[in-house]
């Protein structure tokens, strides 16, 4: 019996224009570091280090992998860069909120699931620090306290679409796959949870599908369809 919902964040709980999000993000982070590193070099280091996180299968946190890869690509004092990253995510990162859309139905769905006694997990791809994830949770009209577990790059060892990412979540929340359903908008990154035996719900309104392969999921539909699905669920209390 399903008693736990795993939710993707960007494009699922938080509808957004990803192209505009990345445009603002790159502009603001390069501006933040412009006095100590040339923008093109910073951008290349960020992308290269992010790719290293996504492909990593070693038992290192994503933060460790990112920082190791980042400082292999640039010269500079790590402490100076870390302070600048902290400043960026506390202040300039907030400007990407202009790329976010409002979707009351998803926050209403979360409230219904809480009232019915389901455990909620934020299974966002852990490419960002916890503070950046908390900002985006609040932009979605939700609260970090709504979730029993939140993935972030400080404590996760894998990223989507690695199956180990979902295995690590299951281990941490002490659940079996058949007890969980993964809700997301990314065919490759979110639906892979189904290979472990989880049910999956594909949100189609901001769907990301990188190729023409068949889509395999338990359910799929719009935010309204998901809301109806939640309304029809029995209480888990």
C-alpha cells in the first residue's frame, strides 16, 4: 500500500520557465563573481562540475564532487569562493523567482495529502545547496516542514537519473518501493523510479522528454488530473 509521495520540484511542485530560469541564474552568478573570475571561465567551471556530480557514482556527497571538480578547473582561494557562493544563494539567487509560475492546484494537492496522512518527500535533483532548495519550496507556496525528507547536494551522494539516487532516498526514509509513488515532469529523471518498483505519476504540463522513446508510467496527466487523483485517495491515517 502506498503511504509515501516523492515529489520533484522544478517543473512539478514549482512550475517555471526553465530557459528563463537558467538565463537569469547564469547572469546573476557570473555578476556575483565578476571581480575574481571571468564570466566564461566561471560558466564553464560550473557546467563541468555539475556534469561531474550527475555522473558520479563514488561514495562522495554531491557537494564534495562539485567542489573538487570546480577547483580543478579554476585557480583561487576556496574559502573566498565559498563565501561568495553563500552570498549568491542568500541574495542574488532570489532574482530567478521571476521565472516561476503560480499553480495553486499543486499546493492544494499537498495540503490534501497531508490531511490524509501521507508522508511527503522532496525528491528534487540535488544539484543545489539546501538554502536554494528552501527558497524554491517557499516560492511554490509550500514550507520545508511539509516534507519528511529533502534531497540537497550537501548530503546526497547521487543525482537523477542515477537509480542509486532513489535507492538512497528509500534507505534514508526506511521505505520499500511498493510503498512509494514518484511524481515528476521529467521522463528520464523521474520515471526511472519505476524500475525499482515504485508507482509513478507524470505531470504533463511542463513535461521534459529528451528523446522519442515510449513513456512508461503508472499515471500521467495535468495538475488538475493529479488533484483529482489525490482527492480520490483514501485516508492513510
